C-alpha cells in the first residue's frame, strides 16, 4: 500500500509540474533563462561574442526583430535595453517583455532605446559630427516633421546622409518617439526657411513641447 501511495504521489507531482510548465509564457521562459545565466550576462566582456549570440538567440524566440543593448557597470548595475530595432510591429513584444522583467539588484531594465547624448556618426563612407547638425521641426497633425541640416550634405550621397540623420535622431529622441511621433524627415545642407533651428543637444525640449496640447 505504501508503495502504491508513493507511486501515486510521484505521478501527481509530475502532473502538477507539467501543468506549471505549460502555464509559463514565452516572456517568463526568457526571464528564467536570463536569471539562470545572469553571471554570464553581467560579465559579458569575458566572452562578448558568445554571450551576445546566446542572448540574441533567446530574444529571437520571442520576436526576430528584438534586440538589446548592455550598458557599462555603474554603481554595481548594468542597463539592459530591450529594443525592437525600430520595427514598429515588434513594439508590443518589447512592452510585454519589459512588463514581466524580474527585480534583480544588478540590473536596470529599460524598454526601447532611450535618449542619449548626441554622438558623432560614420556610415557609408560619410562621417558627421553631431555638434554640426541642426534641426527644424513643425507639427503635422499628431506627428512632427523634421528637417535635419548637415553642412557637408551632398545629393550624390543622399542615402548615406539620410541614414545618418535617422541614427542621430534615434539617439537624440529615443526609439519610441522616432517611431510614434515623427512624420517626414528631410535632409539638407542649410536652412531654406526662417523656422528656428535647434542643435541635437537642445532638440528634445522643443520636440516635446509640440505635443503638450
């Protein structure tokens, strides 16, 4: 009788365990993996290529567009940025993953690439100093149209300069606002209108002010 009881108890435990596993979401599975590999992730600089490959693989199980940024250690913590890589369709997955993030002492979780200090950019054989760039903006319904002025801009390299403009704006305004609040983006060498221009460093304040009312 005792042997039968033990067998029944084992079967019941296995059943309950399988039910518990079945109830986990893909987001919970990711965070369970994250916690299991926390030391590897926190010390990624010991083998960054392997660590990033593994982390990318786990994120792509949720959505192929998901990507990440890992910040430097500051006050014993690292930033872990969950990004949709500018793909609007993947935004809900970013929100879902962030909403289920655990509380871990060594980590600060951030959804979408945040606003950063403007940085110089090189792309497609073109280099642009962030400090030389200015921007005009105007409200267009629920969006803001932006004209980015890069003094060295030339039409033959329009594609490279346009890509650089988007990279600069993404860093200045953040991934979420670029995808949800920005309409048309134009690139030119010098202003052609009397609208006020703003440096990248000062752009966030007037940009936000457009959406106050």
